[in-house]
C-alpha cells in the first residue's frame, strides 16, 4: 500500500517537496497519536520500537522528547531542588500507573 502515488504529486519539484513535507507532518502527527494510544493501552517501549522499526531506547527518546522539554522548562522556573523535583515526578508516575491499572480492570 502506497501512502502517496508519485503521479499525484505536482510536476513542479518545489511544489512536490512542499506536498511531501505536508504529508510527512501529517504522518508524524498520526504516529504520535498512535504511540500515545499504544502506551495508554499498556504497550511497552520495546513493542512500540519494534513496530516502528527502531530500538526501545530510540522510540522512548523520540516520542518523549517534547514532554521532557516541557518538564525541563517547567522545572527551570521552580524553586524545587533536584530531590524534590524527583519526588514530584515519581509521585506523578505512580498516579498515572494507578489510573491505567484501574481503567484497564
């Protein structure tokens, strides 16, 4: 199955590149959405990485990059020390895991 038929692209190479860039952004948004759905259904990073043809570590790094950036920015304006910030993060992860367990039961 082809996502884009070459014959459907504009004949002008620059216009074709613009169309491909738009399609790539759309596919990336769909991938991110599906990764989030897979994680919320309990898929592991190993499973996600395998499905995407990459390692677990690569998948985790790529698909959590934005979340980590937001957390870094949020922490930069905080007066929490490193231990306090780690405690807050650990508590949040625990809450998310509890929600997943109760929603899948």
